[in-house]
C-alpha cells in the first residue's frame, strides 16, 4: 500500500526533527562563515538519525504487525518478563535474556516516560500492540550504536595524536561522526532496527565495553583503580547477557589489548644497544666468537623485551616476520611481568571464569535448541567474511583507484610510442601519486623484495584457503531449508551450483582478505603496484604528511633505540600537519588532514581483532550476515581516514589540476581540459578536507537499504509444495538478511 512520507513519520519524531532543523537554521547564521556548513551537516545527521529509523519502524509495523520469524520466540518471552514471570523460559531461544531485560527497563516506567521513549522512535506508544512496542525498544539501539561508535573512534584518534595535535576538543571529528552515521545505516544493522532481534543491543553492549577499555588504556596511571576495573567487569557482564559469542570480544580482544598496554606502560628502560652492551660485559667470552655473538644477542633481546619494549610496529609497516617477533617479545614481556599483567586484566579473567561456570551449569553454550546449535569447527567462516566485508565496504576502496590509475598511466607512458611522456624532469623521476619527487634508484631492491614477499604470502594463503574449502566446507541444514534469507540464494548460486565453484572462489577470498587488511593499514597500497615509496611523504603506506619515525610506543626493535617512556605517552610519531584544522567544537570539525585520524593501528591490535573474529565465527556452523555485524563494526572503527592525494603531472588527472600548460609540460590545454579542470580542482580541494569515501559509503548503504526494505515490504510470497498446495497456513513470507 502506498503511504505518503509524512504519514509514516510519527508525530513525536517529526516534532523533534523540526525543532532541530529550526534551531540549526537559526544558530548556523550566528556562526562564523567557515563553520556554518560543518555545523549544518552535524545537525542534519541528528535529524536523519531520528527520522530514518522512525520511518522504517512505522513501515514495518503497518505492513508486518504480527511477530515475524525469530520474533515469534522473542516477543512472547519479553511479554513474560514484562508480566513478572521470570522463571518461564522458551526452550527454543538460544541467547541469554539481555534483550528482554533491556525491554523491561525501558517499558516498565511511568506512563509519560514510556510514551516519550516510544514516541522518539516512532512507535505507537502503547502496550496493546506488544510487537510494535517491543520493536520500539530495539529501534533505540540505533542511537546508542552511533553514539558509542563515535566515542570509540574519538578515543582512538586521541591515542594516535602527536604532540602538535593533543589540544583536541571533547567533540568527535567529522570523520568519526560521519563514520558513526554510516555504521547506523549499515544494512544488517538498520534493517533489524525495525524488528525485535538481539543483534543491535548486543552490539551496543560490545561498543560500551570497548569504550570503557579505551578509557582504561588512556588512563594508564589509573588503570589499576578498582572503579575502572569494576566498570569493565560490569560492561563485560552486560555483553555476555546479550550473546554468548561476546565473550571473545570482552575477554580475548579487550583483555589482550589490556595485556599489551600493561607491558607497554612499564617504567622507562635503556635502549637495546645499552642492553646488548651490558649483556656483553657480563658474559664470559667463550672460545667460539660466533657463539659469543649469538648468546649476547639472545640475552640482549630477552633483557630488552622483558623491560616491556615489545616489537609492535604500525600495521602499515608490518610484515610476516614482524608477527613472529611480536609474539616472541610479548610472551617474554608477559612472563617477566606476570603480576603486573594479572593486576591489569583481572576483570577479563573473572569474566572468563563466569562464562566457564555458566557453560558448566548449562551443559553447553546455547541455552535452548541445543540439538540444532552444536558448536563445531567451521573454518570456512573465515573465508566468507572477507567477500562480505568487501561487498559492504566497497566504497572504502575508492582510495585504491588513484594509485592504480597512476600505475597504469606510468606503465603506458613508458611504451615506445609514448616515450616523450616519460615523467623525468631535470634528472628527477616522479613515481608517486602524491607528486613527491625522488630519485630512481633508492629502495628498488627493497620494493622488489616486498613484491616477491607479497606474492609468496598470497600463494600460501591461497593454498590454505583451498585446503579449508576442501576439508571444512559445512552447509547447515537451516541454510538450505529457509529461502527467506539471502544466504540461501548466495549458497544456491555459488557453492551449490557446481562442485568446482567453491574452489574457483579461493582467489576471491584471498584478494578480499588482502584488501581488507590493506584498508586497516591507512593508505592506498596494493602491495603489487609501485604506487608509493619510502622517500615519499606517504612512506610505509601511511598518509601522515611526513616520514614518521618508528618510536618505542608502537615499535621497539634493535635497530631503533628506545626513547624516554614517559615522553612517549604524550609524544607520538612525529608528523607535519598540512592543514590547520584542529577540532575545537562540532562547528569546526576537522577533516582527514589530521594525522591521528589517518594513522594505522599497531600490529597487535589487528592480530587480536583477527583472533577474536575467528573464535566468534568458526564455532558457528550456520552462516548468517547477522553474525558478522560485531566483527565488521570492530573492523570499521579501526579503519583510518583517507585523504585525496594531490594529483600531479605524472598521474592521469594531473593536467586537469594545473595551469593551461598542463602543469608545466609546455602544452596548450584544449577546451575539454579547461572545462574539466575547475570541477576536478574543486573535487581535489574537497578531498583534502573530508574523506570522500564516506559520502560514497552513505549512498551505497542507502541504496542497499532501499532495495532490501522494498523486497521485505513489497515482495512477500506464500510457501507452496511441489503440487502447488499452500503451506504454513498461507502466511506471507518475506525476504530478509
């Protein structure tokens, strides 16, 4: 049925949205001119966060008033809790009762408070329509998700800030706010804001626990306080009350990060060279000189790591050997400082004990329907996750377009018939998409070695993926029995189409994994094309505006002397700010010119995320997009901002950004070049100040949401058997995630 737009928007939400709009129009005119547009965008996002979930919830309530699919189990159980029947439990429900407790806390309020809360999210505000009312409580999670995500991203940017960027405001950056808005629009999240499912509030609990962890890490001197530890314990219990798999995030991921912070925050120590000198002076020289050197270096490494100088480079600088060295240094540091580490992670240890006691008492991980939800090893889940990430996060790959085009352009310019276009001027060779000038020869051997290592790792990954596909491809009966889920059609037209298809998908798994990993590294670099180099300001594939130093706080190795540990808590990798866009209020939100927004996370963070993701997925035989929500959000919060690199003469778009001579090439620009130069220059100017990928991501999520909402509302169908007889009493079935 066709409904007008304003007929779908609840009165309370529409009133609040109008108030915000009017307030924005009035106050924006009073702000300085340069801050008006950011302020208007900020408040427009608030209006959309009010209006969009309200519209979707109202549409669902009007077209699907009865409980649908899993709501058949969740709604009656929530009604029992609202009625005070706490001992009654449906054996078909597998998850803990956290969702129903949230609903009870929201709805068991005085009438005017309940009406206000329900009105904010666009429901009917009465207990007569229980399904609609319970959905209202779930829609509230959208606001909580956006808030906690922006807060977590802000904490990460503060930790990555250099000395020149520490004077930041309490307001999140524009990148953090826009990313939070996009996360709220993530199709698997936004879709279930109109239904009564556990996934959204489970994500809220995990983000809340992550925020508390970041707060503990930021206050290292106060990290052992009972208050902060108790808050972490309480947040962890909340997360476990939502979903059992959250134990891997609150214990493995956050606990592992606390272990790393515990050893990194040890008192200042000497450099590796001093440790080696002390060890050498204490050794009794043996007859064999080689044995002397070997023992000296081993003991020096041990002494250096035991003091907390773990090898933890930025993900942008890391390779496979760094992973081995990180593991070795972390093990030594933890064993040598075990009491300090245990004092830091006792909340996570207690959470693990609580979860273990629950499993022993319950006789399993799931609460009900244990026969259909048996924990198993499903390694193929770690293959499916990467194409799913790339599908939803395809707009983030925009940053790869310019380097690829630049590499192709340079390759084409070296062809015999294009030799006059060789980008060589005055003995200087331009090979970087950012236009930084450097010589031909430096680091060629290093770049070739990196390329060989990249292909070698891709080959090993492909072999491992093929082995997993051959030995551990599991198709759960529920996947094939329910054609209401999109995963049914994904499996039907891929893996189940032909036995060879699952092997043909191995290169796609490996490529998508590589792209996801590179997105965490900070800057556009495929590891295959020579799109950047160590002479470039984008050295180590990390857009920082200057060559960053590998300082002790992120990377400690024998080749880099230790710094003063106290100074490292405030001084981060030295960078040069290109644009003075310091965030002092939401009216002056900074773009991705800030180094703290564009810096990659330490290698330990990425590996712990990968471990927690693997543990939360490989134990589930059923493949559902809802299971990937928490891993995707925790991955997305780590993705650094991206800024459009300057296009110079050696890039395909270079001539359009410069003068009529094509950037000094001596050529006269034609009419087409002149007509394109101005809009492209405007795009380049905008890309230097905001992350253009987020705009594309917003449009992409909006398109997916419109398509899935249309299929859910306007394309219902009825189950029929082979003879055409109507099944399930003629109930309408609908497509969903």
